[in-house]
C-alpha cells in the first residue's frame, strides 16, 4: 500500500505529457526545448542578417537582399561568385559596400553592380582600401544585381565577405548642375566662380567643358574635383585652357600622389576668359561616374 502511494505521488509531480494527436497516432517528434535552460547547443548564431544560400552564382540565381541589411558568405572555390538582388523604392543616393579585408578576411574582394536598366560596373577596391565601395545617385526608384567576386583568384581557407546595399545622404554638396551638351569649348557651360558644379561622365568618352572670366584683380585660384574619394567610379582628369583651346595645365592627382581626385593651385590673369574640361582618365562613363568641380579664389592667409 505504501509503495503504491509513493508511485502515485511521484507521477503527480511529473509535468504533463503533450496531448496525443487527434487521429490517435503516437507523436514521436521531439518537443521544443529551451536551449538556454537545457544547456543544449543550438549552433553558432547567424553571422549576418542574410546568409548566402547556394546556388547563387549568376544574376538569374540572385538571392534577394533587402536594403540596409548585411549579407555574408565566403568564396567556396576559386572563381566563385555570389549574387544578390536589391531594390530601392525611391530616388536618392545608393551605396554598395563590400567588406572583407576590413573584417580580417584574406579575400581580395570585387563587386559587380548591374542595374536592371543601364550600364554595369565592376569595382575592385576603393579609396585607400581593397574593399569595394560604390556610391551613386538615382533619379528614380531602381533595382540592381550585386555580384561579389574576387579581384584575384585566391584559394584560401579564410575568404569570407560581407555586403550591403543602402540608401545614404549625398556624400558631397554642390550649387549648380551640369547641363548637356557641353562636350566642346564652343558648347561650354558658364561656371559660377566660387560655386560647385555637379556633373556626370554619362557615356564613354564624355567631355564636360566649362568657361569662366576672372575678375579685374589678379589672384591665385584653386581647382578641385571630388569623386573617387566619395564612392564615384570616375577617375578624373582636369584640363585648364585658354578660350582658344590652348592647354595650360593637365592634372589627374590631388593633394597626395595616390589621390585620384585632381587638385591644383595657379595664378590667372585678370579680366581673362578661361576654360576647364573634366573627363575620366580611361574615358569610362556611365551612371556611376559622377563628380563635383569647384573653382575658387585662394584665400589670403
């Protein structure tokens, strides 16, 4: 009698069993467990918001990547490429970031940006980094296929990468916009001295010409292009000429030798008309090749 009482009491202390399935069969599935309390290891946490899922080795097999979220993966073999598709619902500025070396990876990352409408771009590295970053304006909502590859065909054990497509603020400020056609001195656009012009190398071989007339007092002037440092693919060259086309100076470097954005200072004659031309170093062009140009008097110390 005592043993029967103990057996009943112990069974009363046990948690209730899950109800049997309504069809009368025995449910052999494992009930969910609280891994934190049970101590069961459920595996490592996700490395990012959207983990790569193979096969995704072509634009046709691209994996959806919501804006602002980080995708991640690794190059599984030499020549591997991983593709994602992103869509922006409004006009503005778009940034495509790929991080590998910045996160300790041995991957020499490269990214291909292919608009659903328009010219594609291939980017290996960015200003002072081997990790690609592309920033460009869109005049309307758009969509892009993003391919993460390697600039060099490295076969290593640690070749992971992270990628994100996001909407960002304009990385530069300007006062005036380039107006086509302006591909010759005769068609040059008037440049507002002291202002900043926003322009684009819209097509391969595009030339953008501007003219200005110096004020009566002679002084030194600074000429500066901003592009590559801020995510543009435009590696620009700046030409200063007289109104008759006589070239006075050509520059393609900035304040330091490896700065691809031209900058220089020069003295100009008063009451004289000059022309400047902006073009890309390799005559490349397209929606990712934009720049700003400023021409301003050098301030006295």
